[in-house]
């Protein structure tokens, strides 16, 4: 396959901030602090269970922000389809569905505005974890297999560690979006195991990076986000 040609994505939207906080008060504080430093927000399970998920989603959309609903849907296909239709009503930009064929196909068929992303292998899993789960392959092989099927089923992209992005670019059509969580600007000792830095992720072929704790837990979240945006703009001027 030819060398990867980056997609025409605004540079400041390539950073997706994971707004992983327990309540709307904490969310509002961070959103106010971040201002224009973040244009794309990931809203996950913690906020979903706070009861303020859709209120916050609508507030962010009203500010012109993009939304990634990272709920990692996993259920019978009809239920997954119904959930995607609900997200679609709220003009969600991305949503995640676990990488099982019938679920992914149901989600793709149900979506109108929302773009479906297949979860390949969580970045908190390493080879030992996959062995424990009974997978007879390494993380890279699992990600590649699931990504190929996801594209065939009509998914817009996949969630993948940056460590697997290079193989995805070498072996799969470049229309596939590659969204990489587990980005760590510095070495870490948290639950993310398959990590890369911002520059490494894009060099390997990522379209977007998802970053949470390094921004959220910084002394000044806005400065932390701006520093990451500066790295991205140096790659995509």
C-alpha cells in the first residue's frame, strides 16, 4: 500500500480530550478552563452515569464543539442499533461499539450522522491480559483482524493503540480513521499499558489522539492542552 496521506482534518480537532469526571460541576469547571484549547470532547461512562450526560452534550454542541460518545456499546444487535439511533438524535460525531461483526453492522446501519468506531483491543490490555482472556494471538494481530472487518462492515474507523497504527496504515485502506487513546506525553505508571507519545502516534499514522489524565490532572489544564495542540500544529501546520 502507498505511504499514508493524512486526512484533511483541522489540526485543532485532532486532539480529543477525555472529559472523565464524575459530575457536571467538575465538567463545567474544566470546560471553562480549557476554552478554545480543546475543540473535541470525549464523553464516557463516568459522565453517562452522572445523569447529566445529554445536558452537557447539548451545551458543548451549542459551543460548536465536537462530541465523541465513548460508551463502548456491547449488546444484542437490535439493542446496539437502538442505542446508536438515540445518539444520532443528539448529533454525536463519533460513538464506539465493540468489535463483534453483527453489533458493528447493526450500528452502522442505524447511524445517520454519527460515525461508528470499532473498539479493537483496549489500551489497558497487554499480551498477558489477552492470554488470560483466551485470545490465541498478540495485540497487533487482534487489532489488525478486527480493523479489517470493521472497515468491511462500514465503520468509519477504529480505536487502536498507537503501537498498532503503523500496521493498520500498511495493510488497510487509508480511508479508515485511526483514533489512538493511551497517549502519554511522559512516562506513566497508570492503567494504560500500550502507550505512545503525541508525536509518535501521528508519525505512526493516527488521525486523532485521545488524551485525558495528562490534561485533566495538570496544574493548569489549559496550558497542558495548548502544549499538545502546539505539538500537533507543528506536525500539521
